[in-house]
């Protein structure tokens, strides 16, 4: 067996740039270690809590033990490994390999989960709990909380990044290749994260979240300077969704593949338009979520099903009473349950979906505001303007003007 020195195989300077860009885009702490667990990059976006913990001899030992555990599990599982450190923070580990040779790992995380626990939970116990240190406890409270779906989206993005690093060893890289700027790398990492979040939301059957993530990633793609690269990034997203359709509803993939090819031919002929691309990607997103819903046996109508229905019919007239009848519950029970699950009322959810659509139409089309009001499900333009201003702080006209002046 050949012994590899990490820096002989991986361009550490490039890894450092990519790690820093990833940490900036995801707001997660990150570091890379070699096969022995020794850091090979400087820390990126570390929390003050973790800096203090790693500076302490006792806690630092436990931190290294967590790093070693995460690294080993990542290489054993062959996929991103999500776990909790001894302080209860969620972390991700992704192995760096060339062939069957384990080089090290990229570790990131240092966040508190706000919507679920990891199960099973692997966590190093400490004989001297850090909670007894008041200053550390205060720093812990400052650590941001994230949803599990975002953490898993970051895990997918980190895995893609690790593959790109591992599959292009140092000896194969052209010496003349200029390094990506930090800003460009951060932007591409953000797009990759966005695509992962779309996929995660689709697989969870969460159409509202998938649509919001689609808008975010399409916005990021449209900030790419060249139209050619915009089209490439959009096709990457389409291909990911098409692959999910093939996996979940193989009988429908041929039809969707044909539609994708026809759409791409149209784009080649007339150019790529932001709102048109949004609608097309949303069509694929909806197809994936529909396939996920159909895979549930028996099919159950739940609050999540209702939220998906409201997202599909964002301009419709689905009232609380009609929704309650559909779910076979009372309107008052539905109202309480809906707010408890989604953190907003039935009416607020419906208005937010309509405003989100109106913002897209205002930003990326020349449709008159009166028509946008109607398309967004508002009977009167004046009422639409009032609701839009309450939601965004500006009038529809001011919003359109601000977007066009960017």
C-alpha cells in the first residue's frame, strides 16, 4: 500500500479557498483534517463557542474525538455522516478519498437543530460538563439554530464538493489553471446548496418549501454573469429533478424527458427568460412532490397535503371552511392545527404564497400591475397594493422599480 501525504495529493490552498467559500455560503463552521485527524486547513466561520472549546485542553480532546468519529463513519458509510458532538451541536463529516485511499475529511456544522433530533444520537460524554462554565453557556446560546432540511442540504452540497476535490488529484490539475476567486466560489457553493435544498424539500413532500427554495436558487443562478453559465446551472437543476422523477415514478420519466428536451430546444431558439425558467422548474418540482405523495400507502390527507394543495392553487379560492370539509374536521380545529404546524394562520399562508408569486411577476415580467393583481388572486388592484405593501414595506410599483435598478 502506498502512503500518501495529504498535501502531495490535494491542493491545500485550493481546498482552503473552497472550504472558506462553502462556510460563507452556508454559515456553517468548517475545517479539513488528514487521515490522522490533524487539521490541514485553517478554521472557517467557527463560532466563538467552538473556538473556546478547542482552546481548552480537556474539551479540545473531546472535539478531536468527535472529529475522528465523524471522519471514520463518513468513510465507512460512503456518504455524508451527520452526528452530534459532545456539546450537542450538529456536525457533518464527508470523507476525502482517491480511489480506495482515505486522505482525510471535511467537517462542518457547529449549529443547533431547531426542528428535530438526530436518531440515533452519537454524542461523546464529558466528565466536566461545559454547562458549568457560565461564559461558555452564554456563547452556546448565541449559536444559530437551523432546520434539519438545511443541514442535510448542506451535507449534499459538501459531498459534491468533496467528490470534485477527490476526483481531481493535484497531479492531474493543469498548473496554469487560475484559482476561482473567493466570491465566485462562494456563489457557486450557494447555488449547489440551493439545489440540494430543493431536492431535500421535494423528497420530504414539502411543496411550499421546495417552491421557496426554487425561487432562491433561480435568483442565485440569474446572478451568474454569463447566460451560457446560467443555462448550464439551470439544466443541472432540471437534471437533478428529472433523476428524482425517474427514481420515484419511472413510468412518467419518458414524458418528462421529452418535455425537458422540447423546453431546451425552445430556450436555444429564443433565449433563456427568468420567469419562464422558474415556471418550468416548478413544473418538475411539482412532479417530484406528486410522486412522493403517491408513494405513501395508503394515501392520507394531512395538513402537509393541504399546504401542498394551497401551493399548487395559490391563486384559487380555497377557503378555510372548504379546506376543513376536505380534511373532515371543523374550521376552528383546522385553524388551530394549521398555525401550530406551520407557524402562521391559514389566511396568512395563502396571502404569502400569492405575494411570492406577485413578486416574481413584478420582477421578471412586464405584465401590468392590474393584471398581476388578478393573476395573484386579488379582485381589486387597490387591495392588492395594500396587502403587498403590508407584506413587503413597499408598493408593487416601487418594488418593480427597485428590482429593475439593481
